[in-house]
C-alpha cells in the first residue's frame, strides 16, 4: 500500500472524532509498525498541515478542532477508490459515449493525474475491461443533461418527440418525474400535459428539449410505482393479467436465477421444470422475451398470451417455407 493511502487511512480514523484514539489502537487498526506510525503522524502535521495533537490528559491523538473534523487539501482517494472511479468512468464512457464528458472532464483530469503519480495504470481499464453491447441502438443523447436537470430541479420541459411506431414527431409539454436506465437505454417517466396522463419517453427519441420556468407537476411515488412499475417491462401499467411460463429442466438452471419482475412468483415442478408467474400490462416486450427461449419455454396462461406467442412462432416458421 502506498504512503498516501496510509496517510488517508490514518486521517479517516481521526476525522470527526470528539474523543482521543490511543497509539496502540492506531497501530492495531492500521496494522503498521510504531516507526511507520510516527512518520505518518509527522506527515499529517508537517506536509498536510493537519492540527493533530497528542492529548496528554486523555492519553491519545485527536484533531484540535471544535468538532473533530479537518478537511484534507485537494482531492483524496485511496488507490482502491481511484481504481473504482476510473473503472466506473470507463464503463460510463463505453455504455453511453459522450454522455457526461463535459461534466466529468475536470474530475477525470484530476483522477488521471493521481493515478499516474501513484503508478496505478489509468490506461489499463480501456485494455482490460470489455463491454459488449449486443444489438445496441445508436443513440442521440445530446439532450440528456437538459432532461436530467429538469428532473432534478423539478422544472417542466417542452420537447419534440419522435414516435418510432407512427414515424411522427410531435411537441409535448411534460412534467418530468424520474429517469430509468433499462436494457442499455434511458427512459423518462413524465406527466404529459396534453394527454393528461403518465407517459414513458425514450430519451434518445427526444429531438429537442427546452426547460420552462414553470414548476413540474409532481406525482407521489406510490402513483408512479402503481402505474409504471407494477407490471412487466418498460411498457408498464396496471397489470391486466398474470403470465404463467413453464421452462424446461435444462433452461431452468439459468431462469431460476433471473428476476423478471419484483413481484414474480415461482415454483419448481417435480420433473425439474421451473414455473414463473409474472404480472403484465402490455404483452409486446413479454412476447419478445418469451420467443428468445424457443422450445425451452411453454406459455401456460393466459390463453390470449399463448395465442399471441403461437401466432408469432407460426409467422416465423412461414419465413422458411
């Protein structure tokens, strides 16, 4: 472990304590020698200007401040924290290129400098971590920060929104409620003032966004969860039915560890098959997920869902004569 790491660990033991901490406790917590502790104490005092004193009345060390707190100068992280930050930054850049480049640029520059100083290999994340975004759509995320700002500041938005299904663009005045990252895409839950109802907007389909100087209509979390999170998938709503799916014993080894919905119910059958019950509102996304399991899944109920899956399988088979 590097010396800056040890200094930071010592600081964290002292920072915010109103009582003293003995030398032996510091040695035990840091697992270092007495001579190294002496050097670290001197480093905190002389190099970082920490008001670290030895309180003879209570036979221990403390920061000589009113509340026991003392902020270290600059940006301080342990090597493990720096590695975590650079990894998360790489993940974000890979998953959403350019999404927060301008916002994170000053922090990224400082982190890169710290990593180089400590010889921690800031460039290794790009070489050693692979993220494969299979079938990911190209995204136009230039309006993400405006949308996110409106969500957090509780402001209304005027958006130009492209509807893929109808291939039309329309203007909407909306009150943003929350952002959701789902299957490699960002979605905005919002109250649409034209439709006077909750709607889900894909952020990538927002062609223009303008923040209004009007407070957003705020809906209770219970309402949002009831209408948008109580049924299966992103096309949520009040559940209208419960899908009962039965997976083969072989496929059950994987599906049993999956969470399709927070309120799903499941059971193992005597022959090793696995049965999953899921509340759903719209069947569009659910059908797509069922079809990807092919012959390893059977729709048991309801009949309407079973028939819809059968139609899709028949259409798929007709493609091959």
